[in-house]
C-alpha cells in the first residue's frame, strides 16, 4: 500500500504541472492589464508609473519565466501577493478555503442522503412509481443548471415562503445555528445536482448485483431481506458508486464558483470570480492549483477506499 501511494503521488506531479501551466497561459490570453486596473487613469499622465508597476509585478517578463518563478515559489509554500490589495494569498486561502470545504462537505452529505436511499428503493422496486419518481428527480438534477436551481430555491424558499435567508454568510465558530441556516440553500443547490448521477449509479449497480446467484443463495438460506440487501448486495455495489463519488468532486468544486457567487459566500470560488474580473492573476492561479490538487486527492482517496470495501483488492 505504501509503495502504491508513493507511485500515485509521484504520478500526480506532472498532472498538477500541466493543469497549472494551461491555466497560467490561459489567464494571460484574457483582455485587460492588472497594472492598468491598479493605477487607473493615472497611467495616462504617467507612463513611467505604469512601466514601474509592471516591473514590480513581473508582468514585463516572458510568460514562461513568470510561470517558472511562480512554480518555484509555490513549491516553497509561497503563492505570492494579490495584485489588488497586496495581501499574501496564503492568508486569503486560510480564511476562504475552510468555507468552501464546509459547503462542499454539506453538499456531498446531502447528495448521499438523497441518492443512496432513493437508489436502493428504485432497485428493490424496479418499474414502480418509486422508480419512476427517482428517475425523474435524478434526470432533473443532472439536466438543471445550478444557477437556475439556485434562483428557483431562492424564489420559493426565501421569497415566497420566507423559510430561509436568501444569501449571506456567518462563520460556524461565531454562530453555528446561523451558519447552518445560511448554508442550507447553497448546499441543496450543489447537492441535488450531485445526487442525480449518484442515484442512477446506486440503482443500476444494485439491479446488477441482485440478479447474481449468490444473492439467490443468501435468500434461500433464510437471511433477512435487510441483511441480504445491505450486507451483501449494497457492499458489492459500492466500488462503482465510490468511483462516481470521486469523479463528482470536480463537478462539486466547479459548482462552488457559481453557488458561492450567487449566495454571497466568501469562499475560494467567489474569490476566483472576483479575481478574474479584476485581473488578479496570482489569486486565480492559486485557486486553480488548489482545486486541481483537491480533485486529484479525492480520486486517490477513492482508490484507497476500494481496498477497504473489497478485501480482494490489494495494492502493491
């Protein structure tokens, strides 16, 4: 297991480099100049000030040299400073990353709480009204864009029925109750989109397993239906389900960009959007790197869980 983990971590390095190189290059294709945005109209009367600021920010150097310098600093744990407020990016990550992780965790828990029971019910009663309802909800969650679902939830639950606040944020350490109340709508928006494909995978995996001979044998031995379903069928169907969960992490992190912006949550997703609009390149590069590492680590964790769920899988 240790050797396998070491190999996987080494394999992640070129992927991270490729992702950061592509994102670094694409950022410089965007129109706009960070130095121009910082000094504004003052650059018209003072070209020297403009050129001096570009040199201070390193924007006068070739893109590949800027990337190499940035990558070298990142390896040492230095993400640089924001061109907007000149604050260290590490400080911003310490404040905003836990907020995004909390939202992602709540959304994932909600999607599992919906998808697993609904998928089990649809598999146990195929072609029933429950199966049809589950399919409709799953397809709706897959097809409905997160921004439209967010607007719909805000209109129904916040405006019409006034059950929940429409937006805002309160830290969990300051007010746990208020924090969870404000996080419900964003978590539901993200979680429903993830629950759709996960529910379909639970259903299809269980339907395949329930038709196997060892399930028939377990039933013939007089085991209770719950033991057969949860102890034998569901456990053997977990491998593809875990795979889907690992793949959904990328969609989850990408969804936080839209959801945090719409609900006014100060996480790294909203930070990235604001930084793109203000051409704050160092922040955008840091957020892209953190998200890429998060997706890779989630898939690595899914591979490691395989061996826990199925003893037949052994990594060497």
